[in-house]
């Protein structure tokens, strides 16, 4: 039976075989050993969290017909085939992660982002701060809010808008780097401009107009990065996570450890490029 997909020719359905992959075989062969060793004193003496064990066990059932399936049938030719149930996991399963990534990107392109240019902002912080981001949810939220407030203020200035103008953004928090190292960092897909309300101040605006931002120069990016660095470190000092003396020392570092990149910009009508960008970020 051929499966119709918009924008491409019909292709025959082929069931995936996760049991043949190296990842599945490693988890299948060593999961019980890992769970048994995790609670021993030679390790940290604490058993693996229940949600970790649950994620692994659900992954071992994902795509396996023995754990449940649906039967699909073509009413024209009478051909039918079986589709195994998926685990819908969010952390381990490559298949479910890829499907969720594609669905999220398609939804944002079709229903959220208007036909306007979008710039990706990527922020990474020093290793000294990553330890807190892994363990303190309020720190993750605070750093994201600082970054977005600074970007919004920059877009207002670069577009000549008033203080009432607002921007649009979708943010993704990544917890691992490209080499699977623990590295909490931020990907923000931001519309490259602001929306200015039309009408008198204090009234509920009936409409808005879009004001595009001027070209982002290296000098402007360096200024934004410095503002983010100073405000993030000051927040860590105010919250008591880092001593003020340590913050002053970090502010004096020649290489700050902060990295802010905004080189990727997708044009207003490049919807395919926007979807590729969102798939990468999601």
C-alpha cells in the first residue's frame, strides 16, 4: 500500500526494525545490569530514578509488534499491513524524538510563524554556570528571560520602535552538546523585528504594524553579548548561587566563557529553510 504525503510521490510503507539497531541491542543486553549496579555502594548508592527506568523499558517496546499494533487496510486493493505502537518517549527513543521534532517544526511553520524573517540566537554559558543550570530550574528560566529581554530591547532600537512594541520568539532549551556532553544552552528563533501597536497609548490596539530590524552588525552583537554576560552573572550573585567576589573575578576574565551566535537568518518567504531550522532546534 502506498502512503500519500504532500509534496512527494507515494512510497510503500516499510516497518522499521528497532531491534536490529545497535542502541536497542545495547539497552536490551545491559539494562538489567545497569539497574542492579546503580543502587550499589560502589556507585552513588541510589537506585536509578523511576522515570529513567520507565523510559528505558518503554523504548524496548517501541516499534515491536509483540507489544501491540494497529492494522491498516487499503479499501481499494484490500492490502493491509501492521503498524507497531510507539512509546512516544521524550528522552531516549530516536524514532519518537524525530517524529516529535518534525511535527513541532511543521506546526510552527504552518500555524505560528508569519511570513516574516526569523533569526536564530544561540547562547552558551561558562562551564562554571552550567552546573547550576543542570540542577536549578529557576536559573534556567532566569537566564532565558534575561536573554529575551535584551534581544527585544535591541530589536526596538534597531527598528526605531516605541517602548510599547513587542517581539515574537520561540525558545528551545538543549541540555546536551553536539558530542553528547552535558551543556545546557539556548536556541531562540526570533522574528527579526518588532510589532508596533497602532492607536493611542493606553488603548487596546486594534491592529499592529511590523517594523523590521536593521542589519545586525558585529559591534551590535558584541554589545548584546556583553549585556547578557553582565546581567546573568549579577543574577547569579543576587540569587546567592555564586559569591559576589567570584562574579567580579569572572567579569574580569579575558575569555568570558559566554558565547552568543546570531549568524543564521531565514528570509520571510523561505518556509522550507525555516522548517529545517526549527527541526534542528526542536
